[in-house]
């Protein structure tokens, strides 16, 4: 089994990246094989639905998705949705998502946007038959300390999400 953890924020001070790192730590504690992908370190093009699919970098991203059994997407909430970087990544990698088990970890400013991952979840379920774990992590600014650490409650939710992702991915493999 192999898992892919994708950090989708381009902000150097990203909080969702910290959520992704905690998820990475949990996978390591469980001795699960994991690949880390930070989109801030990749200069991905915007999806034009055409020539971009021939680029080696885009092919490489598709391969990472395809080779994963379970995928965790950590992303910022922008305008009541996952950020454009996350959506662009899915547009670029498309069919590679077929039948994947997917979990979301989101960092938001406030508490009111907690249903924001649902648009992306619906799209992945309907487009690519993804199994979306119905337990996502949603952390608002009050859940982070000044140095970016999360509260024990959020940490527990991250562990819970990772544990279910692993359980479901193994059951379906
Ligand atoms: C363009 C933009 C739009 C945002 N929209 C929302 C929003 O709709 N709801 C919300 O709760 N926070 C919103 N925020 C706050 C971010 O979700 C918050 O800063 C979060 O920590 C960003 O994730 P990151 O730290 O991983 O980059 C927005 C921030 C920006 C820059």
C-alpha cells in the first residue's frame, strides 16, 4: 500500500501544510509507505485542457496520483472552496484519480466555511468514482498556535482521518 500526501498551499507560512505534516507523521507512525508532494515546490502550469497534458512534469504528477492507494489533500479554504491550486492539480491529473480513496485536511480563517470541501468531494466522487472519507479535518485560525501547531483536538482528528484512510484503502485493495 502507498499513500500520497499533497500540500496545496503556496503560502510559505501555510497552516494546511502543518496539517499535512501531522498526517505524514501519523502515516510514518503506522509504518505506512508515503510520498510527500508539496505543490509550493512544483511550478505547475495552469490547466489549458490541451497542450499541458503533454508536459513531462504533468505526466509525473499523474503517475504519483496513479501509484497511490490512498490520497490526502491538505488545502487552504479560499472563497468557500479549496484553493485554485488544488483544483488545478485535479484538472491536470484527471483520470489518474479513478477509484482512489481520498481524505481532506483544510485550513480556514473562520468556522463558517466548514462545508467547503464538499464541492471537490462531489466532483471526485462523480467524475472519478473516488471513495471520499466522510470525516475531514477542518481547522480554523483559532485551532492553531502562533507557531502553527494545532490543538490536541485537531491532532486527534488528523490521526482519526489517517487511520480511516488506511483502513478503507486496505479493505478496498
Ligand atoms: C483569497 C483568500 C480567500 C479566503 N477565503 C476564505 C473563506 O472563504 N473562508 C475562510 O474561512 N477563510 C478564508 N480565507 C482564509 C484562509 O483559509 C486561511 O488563511 C488559511 O490558513 C489558508 O490556508 P494556508 O495557511 O494553508 O495557506 C481566505 C484567504 C484568502 C487569502
